[in-house]
C-alpha cells in the first residue's frame, strides 16, 4: 500500500498509471468533429473515486479536481453507459482467472443489508433491524466478488428481494447453478422461482442455539463483501436519491478494489 500511495502522488484513491492503462480503452472516445475535449477523464474518475472513498458531497470536491458540475455531468453519462458496472465485471473475470478459477462463476451466495437512506424519495421500515431506509440485495461468488445488486425499500423481505434478482443473475451470469443462503430465504415462492430459473438454493443454517456471532460456511463470504463496501464512506449510508446512482456508487467502490487487486 505504501508503494501504491507513492504512485498516486496525491490521494490514495487516485488511479495509478497501470490502472489507467487497463480502463482507458473502455472510456468513450472524443468526437471526430467539433471542439476538442478540455476535460481529462482520468481526473474525472479520480474525483468520483475520491468522493466515494471519503464520503464527501459533490460540492465539496477539492479544487485540484475539475469543477463539481463537470464531474457530475460525466458521472451521469457514465451511469447511463453502465461504465462502472462494465469496469467491475471485467475486473471480476480477470481476478477470477488470476486466482486459477474460470472467468464465469458457477456458484454464488445471496444475502441482504438494510441501511439508512436519509435522502431517498421512497423508504421502508425493516422491523427486524429497526432501520428506516433501503435494503441492498446482493449476490456474490464464493470468494466474495459482487455479481448482482438490487436496491429496494427496507420493508421488502429477503426472499422477495431475491426473487427480483434471480432472472438478472441468470441473464448476466448464465453458468451459475448453485446459490447459498440463510434461513430467511427458505420460502416456497422463492424456491419455485429458483426452480423456474434453473437454480438450486442451498440453505445454510446454524446448528447451535448459542447467541452471538458465528462463522458459518459460505455465509461469511457475503458478510465480508458488505464489510468491503462500508469501508467506502459513501456507502456507510445510502446518501443517493436515485437508485441507479446508488448502484453506480457500489460498482465504483468494489470495481476500484478489484482493479487495484489485479493491477498491483
């Protein structure tokens, strides 16, 4: 990490030269006609990563970044292009191959996390966690890399949220056949939906009845992914009004982690 900090020369969240070389081909090319662009897209990405890592607002970007209006305009364009998701998924497949696995996962783990969402237009109340906000329904591979994320109001149950993402998982990661989950997902409607989408959901239950935290097979992997997400202060709470922006911030954070892992 000390060597990476020296390469960034400014903020730890900045792209290094090696990271920039990997993602530069995925960025939009400037138009052949008209005025030449005056904005450095590398600096725009640095600003977005800085904001996600530090938890600051758009108007609080340091002066050595481009104006916040410019950064936000490009951010919205990148969201419409699904750029952050593309960077994340490409880095995910490279990282799997680097660790000796197939690029396409065949098994995953599903879980959810309720978080406060003070700026959301629609919120719900999670009676179990006593949280008013949104719920993140995610699927990860067996090493904890994010495969799919869906955001709902916090009052949506885990099984209902999982039903919403099963078809998306099948479309985006067609080789997945096996999913692990906890007891909250042992519901008939979810199992019927899983059978329709050609999934096998294995419920991992606690054997003992002692209170307190217990490390369970498979299920601890997705909990670690939630911990990775909350290291990025913008994701400690859901500060976004729009759901698509909130999903993009998650892909910015976890895509940056994967990009740094495969590059350094």
